[in-house]
């Protein structure tokens, strides 16, 4: 049989082991608590960053949408501005009426400019931009370098953010090999 002192020593040993185990558990719990707190802080920071980013995107989308809802109106304003501006050249209209029309067209252009729309005209020899131009007529040329370039701008266009509100009406050069023979024949006639 065990003696009283052996039993007490065994109980003390068990209590020390229990205390050591409890202390290990408390240390691990404290470590877990610190890690959990850190993870929660990082999660909150991440959520805030996502929220801020989404708010910025939403604000940008709202700003874009605000302008987009007026696109049909801006297309009509652009059409009126471009189609009827030629009235200013009509000599049968009185000077007073021409001045009034000029002020009206200036106001229409201001409306277009307020919504980032711009009136543009392509230069002769410039490469044609298919989305922004509409071909009215073609001009044959013997120069391959002029193929698909602007020969003449008939009516200006209006674009907004790179998209057409009103397409420019243009004549375009088209390469034609038969134009070379025509040029050579006319040159040979001159030399004779």
C-alpha cells in the first residue's frame, strides 16, 4: 500500500500537471484571442477598403449615367445644330434673323459642350474614322497612299466620349488602278 506521503506527493504532482496544462490552455487561448483580434481588424480594414472602392465606382457610374440619360436629347441637338447651321449662308434671310439664328446655334453648341460633346471636321488627307463618318461619295485616285482618306468634309460631325452623336458626312478617296492609265493617257496627250 501506498503511504500517506506517496499519495500526497502523487496528488501534488497531478495538481502541478493540471496547473501546467491549464496554463498551457490559457496561453493558447490568449494566443488565439490575439490572432482572432488581428484577423477581425484586417477583415474590418478590408471591408472598409471594399466599401470605399465600391462607393467610388458607384459615384463614377452615377456620373456617367447622368450624362448618358441625355444622349437621345444631345443627338437631337447635334442634328439640329449641324443640319440647320447652313441656313446662316442663305442670303434671303434678313440680317436680324441671321443674327438670331447665330445666337441660337451658339446656345446649342454650348449645351453640347456642357455635356462634353464636340463638333469636329476631318481634314483632307486624314485617315477616315469609320465609326464617326458616313461616306457620301467616293473620289477615284491613282495614289495608293490616299486610299480611304478624306477627300472632302461635307458636313461636320458631333461626338461625345469618342462615340458619335451625329456622324460627319465625307467624300473619301478610293484607289483605282484605272485612274493611273487615265492619268498616263492625259500626260501622253500633253507631251505630243
